[in-house]
C-alpha cells in the first residue's frame, strides 16, 4: 500500500500563531505529525507551508514544499504541492493537518486503505461517535450524516440529524448516540485534488466554513468510516496545548 502524506502547516493562525512550531516534549508539533505519518507507513511525507520559519525547522526531518499564502484550505495548498512535485493522477494522497501531533497512525492507514478499496469514490475520511450532549450543539464539533453505503450526505456545525420530537416537543438534550463527529483527515487521488480546485467555491462551504462541502455540492462521493483508533484531542489555542501537556505529564507519572 503506497501513499503520500502531505501536511499543510500554516504559521498565521488567529487563535494560535506559530502553532506547528509549538514545543511538545522537546519537539515541534509538526515533527510529531511527521512521525505519525512514518508510523503509518507513508512512502513519502511532505510538509506544505507558506512560512520560512516552519520550512527551516521541518527541513531537519522531512521533505518540505513552499506554497503560496493565499490558499483558503488545506486541499488547495496540497494541489500546489502536486503541481510542484508532479505526482501522477493515480497517486494516493492523505491530508494530515500540521496541528494533529497525536493523530493515530492507524487512522492515516485506514483513510488510505479505504480509498484504494473504492476506485469510484472521490474522497475518504473518518468519523467517531459522540458521547456527550454538549458536543452535539458545539459548532466547533463538525457533525456528519451518511447513508447505508457510508457515503456522506452532509457535514455541518449544526445539530444533524435533528431529533424533532426530542428537541422540539420535549425540550431535552440531544441523544449523543445518534451523532458522529467528523475527523478532518482526508484521502484522495492526486487527479481528484486537481479537479477539486478547479471548482468554484460553493455557497455551502462558505456558509459553514467546511471545505469538504465543495465536493458534495458538485456531486462527488465522500466515503466515511468510523475511525479504528480514538481521535486525538484538538489543539486550537495555547490553552489547549497547556491542557494536553499537563495530561501527558500526569500520564507519564502514573
């Protein structure tokens, strides 16, 4: 199973500038992501960045590709990487975000393997069960609904599906058993990435600020599977990183 992992890594984050370079146990965050991709068995690993500071650090442990600062999504950044590197259209590419230092290697493999098994699918991604009602109504937790074939019907920051009787008539908290949280890990072939960026941005992706909705808008198929391994805790702010480091220190002391 041969695949390439591309890791988009931006310095300019509103809530956490320089996040890919944040220190985690003596290594920059993006190095941890590269190590997870290595563990997954990726044949090639490329950090895609628009910042020389990230590039200088990442060149010490992996291949780096400099990209424009105007991209609005990780997939658009990856498309430029494909143009620069000349990967052929059939190449399997996995998009792993540069701020996911503990993404399970098994999940990276899973996304690549699912794509290889499904030649008619445009993209593959993962989801995980939601266990707490407050996550269902949290707009930072993206929900996904899929059909019996595992094809995504819609992604949203809103409550989907909407439990009409429970939420309207009984005014109760949503039942987490009916909901799946989307994990932002994508597998696609290089040729599809090139097609994706040729599409004009869709109204839905702009409204929800979710790039995967462009694919659904134009009728492309996204296959969703429940992740084999528990997803990592998201790191969106410096406070999230502090909490993670405290958790890691506590775990190491046990």
